[in-house]
């Protein structure tokens, strides 16, 4: 998988030219938005010194930026808008992200928002009560171990930002994947699993706000589709990986 690159362009724009500069970049941003090599972009202005601006552009790769975007017609239109400000550039470089990254505590985890360990315990208890009574899913879970629901609660809690209890007591992503090998899960079974999980979330009293439920459902879709793949006859177990971390509106990249 290609690792994206971040370009930073630092400008010093005299105060009397700030309005025209912002207007020019508003027009130029149309070309960035249309570029398949551009992931996202943001122009920020310094609070302490209004003459300083930083344009951040995330590209799919440095090569895609230089050999793709700059060689395209979009770049010519982009350049026509920002050309008057090229002499005001103080830095223009590409940066690769490092492993030092994360979220601050100002945004609650999905785990905390859901209600923590007790909420996920209620969820899995309600879910497996439904599963064992469901004609489509019950055969998949014949001989279900008594502790299975509790283990899945630990898994979901860790996925949604809670403590690493599943990793510490059961294993990582590979351990969970191994439970699906050879199961031959069908698409109707996958969809029923997702639907029953949503019903269980209602029964367990999990939050019903759109932001939480969309992230919750997104994980259910992502996870069950992987389960179907790894349950198939041609699946190759992945190398051991950490438990994926799910956040608000974002899916972690999958690396086979």
C-alpha cells in the first residue's frame, strides 16, 4: 500500500494582499479538489502573525504529485491562480508521516461514548441471545462456549478505543480471524449478523445518535466482510496484527 505524503507550503503575505491571496486560493482549490492525486488540503493562517500562512496538501504519494498532478492540465489552472504569490513562499517541502500520531482526550472514544465495558457486555449478551434463536445463524454457533460473548465484548471494546483486554488475554487480530477459518459464512448470514447486532445495540441501550451509530455500523460492515473472506475456501490467514482501532467516521487501513 502506498504511503501518502504531506506537502507544506509556507507563505508570508503582506496584510494588504491577504484578501486577494485568500480569494486566489479559493479559486485554486477547485483544481486540488478535482485532482485524483490529492487526498485533502487546508490553508491555515497564523494567529500570532497574520502575514504567515501554511498550506497543507496530502498527496497519494510524492511521485503522484510531481509526475501526476504537476503534469496535468489541472496544475496549469492551479498555477495560474497562485503564480503571483510564488515569490512569497518561504518553504515548500514534502513530509512523510511517522508512527508518532494519535488523538487527544478532547474527543471521547467510541468505547467511552457507548458506556464502557458494561455497555459492551450488555450488547454481546443481547446479541448472542438473538443469534442462538436465529434459524440462519444458530448453526454457525453450535456448541458456543459460555465465555464467547464476554470475549467478543472485550474485542469490541478494544476495537472502539477501550483497554487492550482482548489483546492481553486472547491475542491480536490474527486470533480473531482464525475463529472464522473454514466456516463458509454466506452473504445472507453476514447481513443477518449485522442486523441482529444493530437490534442488540438498541436492546442494550447503546447511544442512538447518528454519529455513533454510523461508526458502529461501519465497523460491523467492515468486520463482517473480512469474516466472510477469511471463512472462504481460498483464504490465507494473515500475519499476526494488532487489534484494529476504530474511530469516529474513520476506518483503519487493512494490510494483508
